[in-house]
C-alpha cells in the first residue's frame, strides 16, 4: 500500500517519531509506527466496529 501524505502530516509524523524515541528510549521509523497508529484508531472507532459486526 502506498500513502500520499501532506507535507504537514509528514512533518507531524516525524515529530511524533522523535517524541516516541525520547519517551521509549529507542528509535522507530514512521513507517513502523503508522500501522500501530492506524490499528489503534480503527479499534477506537465505535461506529466502524459496529458496522463491521453487521
């Protein structure tokens, strides 16, 4: 899958990766962080979960 990011989102994800490194003590590339971020987002979307159960 290929994603097209706005420059602003790309920058924000880079900042997130840096904050992640500071918080957890190890470096993680954005490409490695995004799948977990998307899984968390989808898991928290109650309307999406309800629609999938139908």
